[in-house]
C-alpha cells in the first residue's frame, strides 16, 4: 500500500476507506502516547502551537485545551476534514491542508510538535523542517518530537534515526528524553529550567 516516493499518495490511500487507520482513538498505546506527550510539556499553557501531521485530530483536541491557539496541518485532505470534525467545538484551532516542508504557517509558535512524521521525510526535508522550527520558535518556545521506535514496512528511517538526526541539528538544550520499547519522546527548549523551577517557590 505504501509508496516511499510519494507520501501524499500513501496517506491519501490510507484515509480513503478508514477514518482511523492506526486506531488512534481507542488503542491504549495511542491514548498513553498522547498522555505522555502532554505530560512532558514544561508549561501548563501555551500561546500558539503548531501540530503538523494532525491525522484525525485526537491530539489536536487535547492541545486545544492547553493552548490559546492551535494551527494543525496534514498532507491528506481527508485527515484535515476529520480533524475539523473532531475539533468543531473549539474556536481556537485552525486546520489547514499543507505539504511540509515546502509550506509552513506564518507567525511565531511557542510550541511545535513533530509527532510521527519524521519517517516520511528524507534528510534534506528533515533539515528544512528544523530550519522552519528555528525561524518560527519563540525565544522561550518548546519543541516536542515523538516517534515509534520499530522499523516501518516500506519506509527507510526508524524513530531512532529521526531522533538521532534531530538531536544533532535542533541546536536547543534537551530538556526531557523518554524512551521505552515502543517509542521515543524528546523535548527541547531554550529555557532549561525544570517545571518546578518555572513555578518558583511554593
């Protein structure tokens, strides 16, 4: 089903007959991964977040409760429509059909989430993403990357490859690193203070 030379075709086909191809809504693995992702965020609230590869919008809806504004994008028009349906009750989320890294939203972000998209990018595209992040991240912003560790049929890079490359090029202090047998999760931010330090004295 996959076509490593055409990710857009791959995702268009993936969503053609299935509105939840990875069972993101109900699988405990996916629900746990979302909880871990949100738990690693060093700030309780963010002004403006960017979530590329929003899929069917399950993480997007959770981000909407933690952010004043969320910009979510996906390469698949079907995924964009599913996310719009999922976040219909929120007025602080914008969902756009966008092909990264050729396009990138305007403005600054204090939170960027790179979740499960790195495998589908070749090395120049991944560096282009990092350049976009550096250009649009606020001075106290947070970057989160989360990827599946195991090999993926039809795709060259694993999550291990993606995170090794990101750690080498992000150019920001690594605040948090989590791994288990399934996934990797890294958090970068110029603000190296811990969550406790950010809150100050009790």
